[in-house]
């Protein structure tokens, strides 16, 4: 199981990478494995500010649809358009080419509510 140590994680299995004022968000290797083959990613919150823990989109697998929850408050400034033609990138490269959205960081203090890699490992092991 791939759980990069430089990322932060949520209890809902999203990951977040902070680079300056921009955060990149996707779902974890564990989450994509649980969902199975991903066939569609829907994000309809582009150019909107989404509050922490609110739904920013959905991911559809062969047998289920799952909500995507925002790890921190921010404005959605970019959607990974490669997922429109290749949603399976979320399965094959969840931390790289399978990223989902980029947001502007509005409240850095919210990062304190996220888990580090060790805490996330404990969550999925438990």
C-alpha cells in the first residue's frame, strides 16, 4: 500500500499536497483499491469556494458512487481534465496523474485537522 509521507490525509481517504498557496487533492491508494475500477470522476464545484468536509464532487466505480469530501476550505481553481478521458488514472496513479482538483489555500490552520501518513496507516489498519 502506497502512503506517501509528504502528504496529509483525511478520515474519508482524500490526500492533500500543499505547495505554497495551492493545494492538490485526490483520493488515496487505499480508497481507489476499495472502490475498484473507476469509470467517472465528476467535479461540479470549479470556481466555487467549498467548505472543509463539504462534498466537492463524486467518483464513480463499476459498482458504486462515492462522494469526495474537501479536506480544507478553499476555492476550486482547477480540475484534472485528463480524468474526463482516462478516469482509470485514479486507479493507476492516485498520487500523480490521478489527482482530482487544485484549490487555493484559505485557512492554513485547517491543516492541523489532517492526519500524517502514520496516523492514516493506523486508520486503515484498524
